[in-house]
């Protein structure tokens, strides 16, 4: 795949969270732009405008490829029609309403700390489809010590016992009809961008437009879950 790789971090994070992944992508020969936006201060649409202004120096038709984490994928979808996207890799994206965001945004201190975008992520987004090819990487680690919001999700039973999730976003919430390839790694939501298998999968996707066999093979039960999730989305 040709084009500048645009990296977008998640809610409450900064470009530093994507720095190691950006370095790996750059070392593989892909020009990168690892952008910051004020995720805790603005709505999703306002964040998209902030990102759009940073990409204002692109010439019409310049090819770009997205690599996003969590809310960054939603921000990119808001910009899907504005730039010449050649594809996107979305790490743990809340492509459907996030049950954790919906529940936690009802708590006043959380709303104050995380800002208006958190509440928006708890509702079904009415946004353009992500550009194709579209690869989604989902974490399977569940609740972890490095991800405090996952403690809330576990305490409230927001995810089913047998549900694939990274403590914050589930496979079901990450899927979308436009997704062309799916992979799973044993990573938490907080650290998924730094997982070695994630890095290998992203580089494979940038080289070929798909994940191929670069990452670990999902267990048979996980493959069934992916199939069932895609079928459920198609029927909705």
C-alpha cells in the first residue's frame, strides 16, 4: 500500500501512545504522521476538524492510510470522505456503541474528566463507513491492571462471560460490515498498539492490504465468534 500513514490515538491518550508503533512503521519505509488531538476537550466531530486542519497541507489526491486506536477510528470515519484514504487498520475501535462508555459517562466525575466524546462513544455512531481495505485488530486480554476502566467493566458485568474483549472494547463492538480482515492478539486495550503481534500485523497490512498469517492464529471458538458477529451485523 502506498501513502502517508496517519496515526490517531484514542480517548484520553496522546500521540506518545502511538510513538513506538509509528517508529516501526517508519522503519519499514512508510512515511508517518502521528497526530495529536484534544480528545477529552471536544466532541468527536470537533476532534475530526482538528485532525483535518493538521492535514490541510496535503495536496488533493495525496494517498493516506489510517492506523488508529480506539476513538481514533471513529474520528477517522468522520473524515472518510475528505481525504484520499487507501485503507485503514483499526486497533480496538468502538465501531458500535461502547457499553463501557455508555455506562461510565453517566458518572459525573467521569463526564468531567473524559469530556463530551466519551458520552458520544456510548451511542451508536452515524458516520461514514471506514475506508477499504479495513483491518480490525481486537485484544482478547480482558480486564487488566494497566487498564483501570476495565475494572469498572468487570465489576458491572458489561461483557458476557464468553465474550471476546480487551477490557474496554469487545469484538462485537469493534466489528463493522466494511471490515475486510480481522485479527486478535492477547493484549489489553491500553497496550494493544505496543504488542509485537500487533506491530507485525500492521506492517503486514501496510505491505499487502491484509493480515495474512503474520499474527497468531485465532482459536476455533474465536473464529466462530467473528463469523457470528459478522452475521449479526449483516442481519441488523
